[in-house]
């Protein structure tokens, strides 16, 4: 037969250690969700801290792309919980710049569209940003002309910029 006695101070010690471990795990979990830097094509990009329109415009202009200062579209929507192959294809574009929209299923996000002002094209060219809690979760540039394109900001060919 095995008998083990525990004093009240021993219980307090174990409770304190358990509480510290729980707090540490919680902080690590929260901190993992706050990562806003991503490395894409050898370039480190900060996708966080996007609180104002000026922040969004400055983010876009960091890629050498000039846009009208006011978005032509601003709308909020809930991301679907079941991504079809079109959205999964779009997500492949996002993965080239260190983003992944599948993490935001059923989250309320805001879409901002800006018209590009320094691109040499017959059609219109737009930069689209999806923002969730002051963090860019998707970004692309696209054209509406006949030979249109959709590209990540990181992979965008800036040779046609004026």
C-alpha cells in the first residue's frame, strides 16, 4: 500500500505552476495569431497595423503602385466556410505573398478597391485589399481590359507603371 500526503502549501504551488503554464500557452496562442510579417519572394512585408485609409494607401504605394486616395469600393462581408475552387485558386495567388485566406472562414472582413493611377493600360486597373481586424489578409492587382490579369502585389510586373 502506498500513502502520500499533501500539504496545503504544496497544492498552492502546483496551482500556481498550472496557472502560469496556462497563461503562457494562452499568450503564445494569441501571439501566433498576431503575426503580421510575412516573407514573400525574399521580401519581408508588414501586413498589420492597417487602421486607416492612409495606412492602406501607404501599403499599396510601398509596391510602387499609385492609387486614387479614396477607395472606389468599401464593403464588408462574411467569408464563406466552404471555399470553392475559384476561391482556392485565388488563395494560391495569396500564398505567393505569405497570406492564406482559409484561416478566415466565417470571419467578417472588409473589401477595399482602389483605382490605380500610374498603370499604362486601355482598361482600368484596381488594387483589392481584404482586411480583417486591421490586418491585410489578401491583396491583389487586377485589370478589366480584354487581356486582363490578376496578380499578387509581390509578383506584379511594375514595368508598365508610369
